[in-house]
């Protein structure tokens, strides 16, 4: 199972919006509405920010939103804040009943 | 509140085995939740290791690790375990366990356990 494809890095200024893409295949992202997104700060465990493509866990800011079209899922963060700086990973359930992660995207808030 | 606490760091020689524990609290362990294991090599991304469903003991592991990893639970202590055998240097990573409420999403994570494989 190959890793999902994410851009290595994205950046934005405070207050702006950014979008991170996550491209898979019809055997993972395109085949199931089981895409999740995680935020990770240095030396910390990942934190779930989006599940089932577009749902936010309790306590996650509504500045985080998710969507999917075909084999590509997207995470959008609006109103960027300094605390959003970090690494972001997508994941998807697969046809083999496993989970595959993306390679990760480093978000820099300028 | 849900808590997930893992065992401490381990240093192992190549070819040895390691067993990492993951103690949970704050929810019903054998309810409709799984436990997934995810690892992260130094400076690298996340890699899914496997999953266990405590209610019936069903497991699934990443194909590349099948045969070397065993996932178990002790329902009396709400603890999950991951054992990896025939360790190699490229198994060096922080190993995380996380609660899986379904839909392959992981909502509560342990603090991570660094496993170092070195001679």
C-alpha cells in the first residue's frame, strides 16, 4: 500500500486560508468516506482535527474543515493563527482493511 | 476523561523482541472501540502498524510487518500490547497507540514509546 500524496510544505500569513491536498486511489481515499486529518507539533503525539472527511471532533476549532472530491481529500484552515504551525497528516481506510497515511505536510505560519 | 498511557523507552539489539504496553482509562475498553498502533521513525512521517478490537480480539496488521508483530489486549486492566520480533535498525521509531472509535480515525493518543534498535 503506497502512502497518500501530500505537498511537502505550505505556508500562509496570519489571517489567511490555506488548503492541504491528499491524493490517493479508488482503493483508499476515493473508495471510502473514512479520511482523517491530524495535526502534530514537534515531539508531541498527533491530534485528530478531522474525521470521516469533514467532521470535527469536539474541541477542534471551526477554522478547520475537510472535503473530498474523487481520489483527493483536502484540509482547509481559515484565519491562520501562529498555533496552527506544525505538521499535518491525512489518513484513509483502505480496501485491504488497513490504514494508510500521507507523507505529511509542514505548515509554516509566516 | 479518556487517558492513554504507554510504557517507557526501550533499547534493544538487532534480532531481539520488544513489547510495548498501552493502558487506557476513562471509557469502556471492550465497547465499540479499537486500538491502533502507529509508528514514526526519527524525522519521518506516520506509519500504521496495526489494529486490535478488544471486544473480540480481532486484529489486522500492516502487510510489511505481518509475521513480526503481535497485538493483544488484557481486558481486565484495559491494556493493549504490541510485541515486535526480529527487530531491525529500521524499526527504530516512536510507537504510538491510539483509541479508534471506528472509521479508521484515532481520537486519543498515548504519549509515545521510543524503541531504539542498536547494537
